[in-house]
């Protein structure tokens, strides 16, 4: 059954309508992420906020209404990328009248409108060779190697495409931390556990007791914390590198 042209036009204009047609009712921050037109976006959020679900809708919207689009999904491992691809595929299956899949596998799909969706592991070697991407989504971006960013950026060189990096924090290190703290020209979205209405306060209390304050602050309060293995904190190291630093005597 072909959906009405009016509804299809509304979806094209507003990704939030596409989300609702896929059974997702986005909250205020999710709606902002769905509708942002920023070319570079950082998402730093707590566990279970729905970052994968919302970016799957973003990816599907690009594939449907930005055709012929090239959507690339990257995660630290292929199984993680495949899970995000499955979400995209599942939402596509729910839409009556969506373009048919001309080629389809567990990790990629090509639609009749010319759009492609490809999932890749977060390895510098595996992403080289792909080009002309219109949207790149990097999941768990704080946990992929720094050199991967240098391999991903050329994918967008000829398209002025969008790049969305989403993650929970993983220490005061790596490109994701540096860009979150000091990067320019990024749209930033952040959500703590207490700000997510879908997470019960009782669950957060249990997680704090189970994880301890340090890990809890990382997973649910989106704090970039020093690793337990560090002999010196990041603050002390940065102070020592300053020209005006004077050690205690």
C-alpha cells in the first residue's frame, strides 16, 4: 500500500513525523537532534537515552529523502555497527510505500531510489575506500581509535555531508573528548540520566550503588573522568605543561 503523498511530503519536511510513523515519540532533545541541519554534531548522553534509535531515524530519513544518499554507520566493532543497521532496517520495514531494497545483507542495503546504507567496524583500514558519503554516524565515538577520524573525514569531502558522533564519555583522552571540550563549529547535545524521563529514579539509585560514584558519573552523569590506571590526574598533567606552572616547594 502506498502512503499518501501528503504524508510522505510531511515526513520529508519533518523527521519527527517519520519517527512517529516508526513508533517512536521523540522527547524535546531527540526532536532537536532529528531536525538539526548542523554539518558536525556531537552527542554526549547517558546510557539508555535512545541515541542509537534516534540516529537510526536520522539515517533512514537521509536515505529516503536525500536520495541518492550514501549513509555510513561506524561503531568500534562490526557487531555494534550491525545492531545500529538493524534498527535502521527495522524502521524501513515498518513504512508502507518505502523504496524497495534492490540489494540487501546483514551489513548493507541499497534502495531502489539509489540510496545506500553501509555499516562498518571502527577500523582505519576498513573505512578507507568509501567516498561521497552524505551522512556518517559514528556510534560510541569515544571508544574508536583517533586515527579513524582522519579516515572518515575524506568521505564527506565532495558532498558537504553531515557527521554525527555519539557516545557516552570514556575518559579525558582521545579526539572525542578534545572536540567536546575545545572543538569549534560543532553542534552539541547532552543528556544526563536524571534528565531522561524514561529512566526511573529508582533505577539510577540502583546503578549508583552497583557501579560506584566514578563509573556512575561517566555512564549517567556524562562526566569525563580520569582512568583508574592514571598515576596523575589530567588536571595535574595539564598544569605541569603550562609555562607559568610552579611546583610546590
